[in-house]
C-alpha cells in the first residue's frame, strides 16, 4: 500500500472513530431514534438515484437494513443516551468481531481455533474491566443497561456480518458480484420507518416534531457527518481501498477505530476513564489482535466442519 492509500485508510478509520463523539454531540439535541432515522434518510437520498440495486434478492438488503439500522444503531444510540460514554462505546462495539466468529461457527459451520478462543477470553476480561469493575469511584460507573445495550448492538452487527457473507455467496452462485456500497445505500431505505415509530413510542409526537423544528447547527452537523462522512464517504473509500489492495493489508487498520474513538472523546468531550477502564480497553484491543493474527502461529481447530 502506497503512502497516499495508507493516508486515506487512516482518514477513514479516524472518521469512524470520531463517529461516536459526533453521535454524543447530536444526541444532546435530538432523541436517539430520531437521530438514527435521520441518519439513514440522508444516507439513502439522493444516493439511491445514482447507485444500482444490489445483485441479490431483496430479502438480503431488507434484513441487513433492519439488523444494522434498527438493531445496531438503534441500540447504540439509545445506550449513549442513557449513559454509555462515546470513547468506551467505540471499544465495546468492537466485540462484534467475536460475536461474528461465534455466529459463523453456529450458522456457517466454520471452524475456529484455540487462539480464537484465547482472543475471545482476553476481550471478555477486558469488557469486564470496562463495564463492571472499577477502583476509582470519582468517575461515574457505566449504567448496566447502557453497557448491555451496546453489547446487544455488537451482536446485531455480528449477525449483519453473517448475512453479508450469505449475500455474497448467493450473488457469486448466480454469477454476480455484490457491490457492498449498493448494499449499504439500498438497505438504508429500510430503517427510517421503524426508527421513526420507535421514536414516537419512546417519546411523543410533540417531542419529535419539536426536536425537528428546533434542531440546532450541531445536531444538523451530526446528522450530515453520520450520513455522508462516516457512511457514504467512509464506506465508499474503504471499499475502494479493499478493491485495490489485499484485505490483509487494509482490514487490520480498522483496529485503530477505538483508538481514534477514545482520543476524540477525550479531546472533544473531556471523557475520563479509570485505570481499570483503560486496562480493559487495552485488553479488548489485544484480544482482537490475537484473534485476527494468532492463526498465523496457531492453526489447530477446536470445532471442525464435518462436511
């Protein structure tokens, strides 16, 4: 990877890392489900008029929209409303990698090794230190419901990853190529309606209309950043880089997302973490590293496909 493409990859992961702080800023003036709904409204229009429909059955991109839009973003935004710090959210959400691993073993019958389980164990200990253990009571404890909602968002993300695998396999079986950007844009058609309904159920129609009419510049910036910066520009550029270079050169850089997430939250929001939380974040990242790269050294399977 040349210096230009490496810089572009760093730009994308920085955008994705700062995404959590931007969400927190947007939630200051907009209810969570409304913010999520508007994010998808702007992500889909006008992009859908310029992006071809995915080359798979509609059930794939409809389900993907529900899993990502309502499942992941809905739970994440609500978690951040009820007390999940932006920086820690950027770390905890990365547990999706381990849920993807477990779900792949369950639904795709893929094998995984001792080293994968070691990475999972290390990250689980890290998550315990992040959300459940503290020796510094000067920093507010993360509300359990906020922590569990963020974990739930990671589960939905893992499920969406499995769905993408199935969608790619379906397209390939039909002699087609699935464009991930088209999947992202067209699936964004799905979340707004259920998210708007949830917004009305969790608040009131008057609250929602008032939030829309009195939206400040910071909230508008947050919506546009989430839709165009983090989603269309970020995923579009990332897909371009994956097309130019081997995934093994590009994908590991996504491990920097929680690093940028923690730094941005510290600088912009002034978030403070306890020593145990910093240690937990480090353990989660180490667990990801072990899981991603450990197979180069340990390849003995624990569960093996019998087919």
